[in-house]
C-alpha cells in the first residue's frame, strides 16, 4: 500500500486538482496506474517462474513463449489494455477540463464587480436576406406518356400498364352512400 500512496502523492503533485471533479479524475488515474504496475509485476513474476521451472529443459524459451500465449497471459493482456485505455481517457478528460476551466492561479488578483444594469445581452449576428426568387417560367410542354403495350398473348387479359400504377383503393369497392 506504500506504493499506492506514493503514486497518489506523485499524481496530486503533478496534476494539482483544483476541484472535486479533477480530484476524482486524478484518483481514477492513480488507481489505473497502480493496477497496471501490479499487472506488470505479476506478468514478470510468471515469466521468471516459468524460466526457473524450465531451467533444465531443452528449448525452455519455447516453453515460456507457449506459456505466454496461453489463457492466463491473454487475460492479463486484456486487463492491461483496459487499464491503459481507462488511464488515457482520464488524462484526456482532465486536460480537456483544464483547457475549459479557469484555474485559480489564472484569475486576476482583484475581480471588478460589474453592476447588473451594465450587463449586455448577446446580440445575434446579422442574417443575410434570402436570395430573390425568380418569377415562374412559362410551362414547358411535357412529353406524352407512351401508349400501353399490347398483350403478349392473345388470351392474356390486359392489365394496368407499368407506367400507370393501379389505384391503391379502387372507388368501385367503396360503400355507396344511402
């Protein structure tokens, strides 16, 4: 736990959180970094143990490589990747907040009070008028629709042509008003 406290103090000294939100982000960074460091130690201990156990075996490095490609190391690598991503997101969010929030040391020594009557309301930027609309042009003659196709077979019944779709609700099927 001494390592955790050391990491915490180092990050607080480096980032100097100015509010509770920044303090939470620093706490997240510390936790992620400490867990990541622990996972690296576990990984190194497993490799050292595998090297020690295979010291008398020929091709011991192949044994260690096979061990590292197993489930244990794959899970450890996924865990490390998750922690690295979480750490990077916390740092990025912290820095983004710092860019948007005025830090206490950046504030002027004396802030002048502005009476409420002199506070101006924001004025919207001028809007360009819409372009003038051209007068309607004379109607252009439309081409005539093509004539319906003759039936393909003499016994075939003529149906609606593909150019003119059948009505969705034929009026012949509607009930008659009394």
